[in-house]
C-alpha cells in the first residue's frame, strides 16, 4: 500500500468507531473518501460534515465513480462485515487492493513509535487518557482512539512533530497482531470473543503472541495478576502496574465529595495529589497505566498532574448525562461481565445509599451464550435490572439464546424485567429512579438523549 499514490479510499463499514478514525486520517491527507454503513448515526453524520460520502444501502451502484479505479483506490473493511457483502465482493472481483482496518492502521503507524493499549476492557479510557497526557504536554502525539475524546471531540489526534502514535490495540479477529508496538499496556485478559478464539487458552495465546511484537528498546506495562505469560523480545523491559501494587501504582488514595486524589508511584518518581478528572474508582487503575506510559516517554511530573486533572473522559465510558442531588444518569459501554462488575462497583462506591438501576442490552448472541451465568452474576450487584433484547451486530440469531438466559439466572429478590428497547421510555415513566445507567455496546445508546430529557423533567 502506497499512501502517496492513493487518490480515493472506500470504507466498507464506515460507521465503526475504529474505521471513523481512519476516515478522518485520510480526509486530513486530502484524499477523497466514501463508504457504506448499515445504519446512519450521529458519528456518520459528523463524517459526512467533514467531507466523507456515505450511503446506507448495500448497493454497488451507489459506489461513487471516483472509487471505481482499482489503480488509485484503496478499500478498507471491518471484520464485522459478512463475507458475502455485495460491495466487498465487487471490489474483490475487480482487482482492488483490499485491507482490513487493522492492517491499514499497522502500515500507517509503522514509521512512528506506537504506544499501544490492549486488553479485554479499559483500553479505550486508558489510551484516550494517555493520548491526552501526551497531547497537552511538550511531547505531543498522533492518536487513533476507540472512542470520542471529550477533551477534543474526536477520536483522531494529529501531530506533525511528535514521533509517538497512541493506538487502541483491539484483540477482536486478532487485529492487534498487525501492529508493531514500541510500548504497550495490557489492561486485562478476561476471555472474550470466543466466537473467534474458541477457547480461553487460544485467547491468552493471542495476547502472548502480541507481546512478541513489542520492539526492542520498548516496554510492556502489564497489569498485575493477569493469566498471561508474556514473551517479549530481548531488549524489551517488562513493568507491572495496578491500583495498589506493582512497579507503577497509587498510594494515599482519597475518595470523597465527588473527587478522587492519589499519589502516583513510579520506580523513579512520586507525583503527589494527582486529581482524577473523571472521578470513578476504575480510573485509578486506568490512570496508573496512562501515567506510566506518559512517564516512560518523557512527559514531566507537572504535565502528568495537570493532564490527569483536565481529562474529561470518553463518550459512553462512565459518561454522566445528568447529575443532581435527586437523580443521576449515565451511559457506559461495558459489555463484558468483568467490565460490568467493575462499572457497578465504581458506581456503588460513589452512591452507596442510593438505589441503582441498569438498562442492559446484551451484545452478540455468542457472547450471551458463552457468558450468561457471568452476566447474571455481575448484574446481580445492582438493585434493579431492565434487560432488553440482544443486539446482534454481525451475527444471526442462535436458537434458544435470548436475554431470558440472563434474566433467569439473576439473584433471587432483585427487581428485574424484560423489555423491548422501544418500550424502555414508557417503562421508565412508571419508575422512581435514583441512579440509572445504560450498559452495553449496542444501539441502546441512541435512546440516551430521550431518557435524559425524561429524567430532567423530574428535577
């Protein structure tokens, strides 16, 4: 792939968060960009405003004429697109250069020092936090993020001067194997995507292989206690981190009054009284990892302290929509049982005396089939659970697999109900809400503005 000779880029699956960062990158280079996505969204509308041409019907005839020259057009697709997709097959049969999103990202970033954040959960917040720490410092960075940074209103940061690129390293479909990390954080290795990997052992092996890709002279920053035996090249340093143990950790943690302060401890420094800009307890872990990555790459102690306090978070990651003395409402992307448990515990720590209600939309039939017991255990930490239908994403239904599986396993005594997503607003009108959270990676988030307006009327 020669970016210089490419004139047009066509994206099959243009509305994905990872794809949108690449769309913005190619637009920044002055390339003509078009693509297909199954459904319009706020993100695709933004991309169209920024110059992309996007349509929403699987129709070869809607591919722009300027994307039909195989010599000058690059095709980028996401693994979530089915193999039989008509537009993808058109490009395959007509000799176009076709790459997965992760391949393109790997090629673009290979000439920079890639600072990658991998892990089952926590990687979007940690990578966005690390990017902010670098961006607001004298070091700077380019960044391809898996969420929209609230500090910058985008998932793409660009720097002409900095040698560093911050990347969210996605394990789905082994995408992160295309990267060449200079340094990497690994936040968690709880098994996921078993539709791809099959077994826990294969999932862990994929992470082991990923650690072999870290370049000599770089470093691996590994969360303590993971079921992972890293296999790094000679010349790669291995550090550990966690909330309270490891080479990098926090001490003197103070939680109260809506704020969190910690002392950040590194092998060669201590930064006292670091304030978390997004004060939820899981961000102590995420913050330690982000600060470690920034520290190892030249961000000063004072810049780290300033950057942590000014971090505003990521859309759909502990994203507070309403916060009053009477009602709290937030949205969170958590869609794996371990993520949900961490999310609920963090909320419980902030609102110990309030009733906590969650609307959970399971994501994928396979994930529900594989982990419905674990989902029920995590959701049982709540006071009330509203379960909607499974969001299928790329999958066809599996007989016998529905939200009922989770519902039946919830602890006795918990308030619970099954509800179509279209009926959630009507249901909420009948409920006395104290703390409400929308959980999941599907499209339930599209209802968040309406839920916010409904709850605001009760203030």
